[in-house]
C-alpha cells in the first residue's frame, strides 16, 4: 500500500528557494503575475521566510497539487541560427532533410524558435521545391547554412558599430 503525501507533509526531495518565474514556468502558459500573487495570498505558494522575492519550490508544487522535483529545472540553451535553419528544412521535407539532434531532447519547441523556422520556410519553400532531386536539395541547404555563417560576423560587426555615423 503506498502512502500518499498530504499538502503539508514533506517528501525526500530537497527544497529549493526560487524566484516567481521558476514556479510560473511549471504552467503552460506561464502564470501571470497577478495569478501568482493570488496563489501566494491563498497559501498555495509558500514564500521563503526572511528573504523577500524567493519561494519554496517543492512545498509550493505540493500545495498546488503538482509533482515535486528532485532537481531545479534547467533552461534550455538558445538555439543557434544553424539549428533553426536545419529544423526549418526538416519541417519542409522530413524525407530529405534529417531532424536536428536537439529535437530528440526537447519536450516542446519554444514559440520564438518555431516562428523563426516558419519565416525561414516562407523564404526558401519555392526555391527548394523547384529543385529536381534530393542531392540538389541537400546542396541548397548547405548553401543556406554557408550564407548564414558568413552573415553572422557581419551582423556582429554592424551591431557593434551601429552607433557610429559617418558625415
């Protein structure tokens, strides 16, 4: 017979002090600030005693009826332009372009990454669909990747000197 935890009982998981944003990310979409503070006022989210702005993660999750965590959630690293381009081409033609390796390790794709991929698809769909064979399509992808890698240093240089104007 398994023992179920009550709202006030602790588990074997360690307790973490986290900011509001971390608890908010356990919801999809993330909790609004007003909803978060309503949960604090109702006692569903536990503030840490003595330190303002920090909350007890596992205690709060337990009180909200969510599963506790053994370790802090990690931020997924930002995707590089190459990774987004490969993802977009995979969406255009999964039988021709293999999925990027990072796609195997994510539960959900960030909305900004998906939007970026959709804009890449809009730019390259016509040209890619006019190519006759898979080898040509692969070469086209490599050309897009090469162009993106060549543009990256130029973009960096432009952003660093954009405040300088020539008269």
